[in-house]
């Protein structure tokens, strides 16, 4: 990784500017091999560069949808200035940063994904005027483009403000001027907190936590029902995820020779080739690790005869993620006890999916799946019935552990800030997308179950779209029934 000229720069947008725009000059790294820049070199670097402005750009595919989302936001908060930041780069170690992912609220309303961006809706008449504030192209006159750690020769070209306006359909301005504008602003203001400390500091005497939370909640609830663009992106994410699962099955022999990390790396390759990233840390849990709900260490052995619980999802370039789980026999065949437990979870999932209907209570699919699992636990003698008593006391949760699903979208656990009455206590509507993912987990040290159960964990998860007359399984491309899973695995290895 090159390190010769990178200066020490802060995470704020203002500090990325050169000395003409910032109080601090561009600084050299303490232990860089070049002590400075001669006047001759500085002058040489100013000229001899071709015009690279892009003049044939077209609006992003979701421009109409993001405009409609901003209109809905405007209607909800008339007469108020609304500030939605993308966020800043975060340091991973010393002078390296984590890969940037814009805040969901910002990306949902703009389609833009660049660091330091801020969307501002200024009240105008009966509505709002939107402006997207971004870093402009690196300055070639002051050397920022090659001396700054975030200059174009170091991290790549960014769009000019003119290009950005064409792409996103929003007037674009220099974000380095925004903090001063916000400090001088009058009237009611709301900001989405937690992403940009500099922007929040500029508004510190103008906002309240209660009002800002109302903004965050509205933007979370706005995503409960997906538009056609979002549904298409979720289907893309799922389709790539299906191919990622196929990739994993084809290399299980190599995983056996190494570890769960081979599985993680195999799926990650598909995610990076066809999408932006994985939508969350992949759970590649072999053997007893399947009983740990969020096993993301992925450093354990992969053994023939054990099960592999693979919970993973590809995230598209527009941030929509799949969330799919299959529990696979590593050698291609379920043992008798593995199949018994797997089939119970499959039956529970079937009941849960059938309960996903427009007009149904959100809780219905969870209750349906839990009832089936509880019936099996009572039938197997693992808990004393009757079933109604077990459900009332929640005794089945020793082995079922988690809820049966969640909303899905730009966050893997989407719409998390929504009010309880509109989410968990709400009603399903066409356009909602949720996971249905029952599971049974018998911990390796659970002395309340027969030894043959211990260390077996099974979860089956699919992404379900609520339609006008029922539901559609977006991840139906992956087999679920135990015999179909075995046949699918055999076909991929032949």
C-alpha cells in the first residue's frame, strides 16, 4: 500500500480541502520519505491535465423513486429544515479507514453513496427545496488532488457537482460551506443523528432529541412498504445469494480441508463480484457452532457428518440485501436425527410462510411457526405439555431462542426504528418484505435433551414478499425440503 505523500488529514469534510478553503494546510505524513514539495513540482502538477468532465450522464435508475420519497418527507414536516447526512469515513487503524457505507436514510432519499454528503430540505412555500451537499472534484490548483489523503490520485475520482446534479436530480453544492450555513439558519430544524458530528455540532442549539427522533422514525416507517424498484433490487440480491450458496456447496471438500473461513470467503467472492458487499457478517456455522445464533468468527472445523448452517446475503450496489439461511449436511446426506429435526423446522417454516398474507397481523407468522415447533418438542418428550401451556410460559424458547423473522431491505433488520404499533403490532401490507426463519438449537452442553440431539442446530430462512393476494418467496430458487436439498447438493457435486 503506497504511503509516500499521504498527509495527515482529519475525517471532516472541511479538512479535506486545501489551504485556500481550510484553516489547516495540507500536511505531510510524519515519516514520509519526501520531506516536502518544491515550488517547481507544485507548479508542474497544476497543468497538463485533460478535461475529464462527464457530459453524457443520465439520471440514476431510481431517480423517480428517490424524488417521490423526498416529496413524502416534505409533506410530513412542512415548514421545517430537514438535514440528512451520509456520514464520514471511520478510522480502522492509524491512517486506514473502513470501507464507507452511507447512512440508509441518506441513500434512501438520494441514491448517492459518497462520504461527507448531506441532503438538506429547505422549506419553500408549501413544500421544500432539496440540495445535496457534496465534496466537489479535488482542487488541482492547490495540490489537494495529489497531496491530500482523500485526493483523487489516492482514492479515485469523484463526481463534479454538475455531474452529481444530473445523476441524482438534485441541485448540488459544496459541502464545505454547509456547516456555516447551518449555524446561521433560523426556524425549526431536524437532523438525523449519529452520522456526522460536524453537522450536528453546527445545529446543536437548533435541534432537540425528541424532534430528531420523530424524523428518524418517519424515515424508518417509510421503508416498511417497498416500491417496485426496491422489490427488484431485493430479487437481484436474492438471486446472487442463491448462486453464492451454490458456490459453497461445490467447495465443501475444500472447506473440510481448511475451515469455515473457506465457506465465508467463497460466498464473499460472489457478493463482491455481483454486488456491493455482503449485507451482514456471514454466519458459516459448522457442527455445534450452528447453535450460536450469530456465529461470525467462522474459524472452526468443517467435518463430514455434521451440519453446516449458512446464513448469508448479498448486498446489491444500491444497498438492498438478501438474508437467507440453509442448514446443509456437509457430506450431502442428513442422518436420521438430523433429518428429524430439520423436517420439524421445515414444517414450522411452511406454517409461517402460509401465515404471511395481506391484512394478517405481523405476529401471525411467528405464532404459527412457534406452535409447530412446540408441538414437536412436546411430541418428542423434551418439554411437558400441553402445547398451550408451553406457549403461554414460553418454555419452547430454550430451543427456539429467537423471533421467527424481521423486515428486510437496505438494512438486514430493516425499519428497526419504526414504532412498535406500526411494526410488530402492525398489519401486513402488499409490498412488505420480511424473513421467515424458524430454528431449533440443541446446545452441546444441554443435559435436558438426549445426547443424540446435542450440538445440532437447524435454521431455514427465506425472504418473503407480501403480495395483493398472498405472498411470493423471493428465495424459492434454493431448495428447502430435506430430500430436495440432498438432490440439489448431489447435482452440484456431480
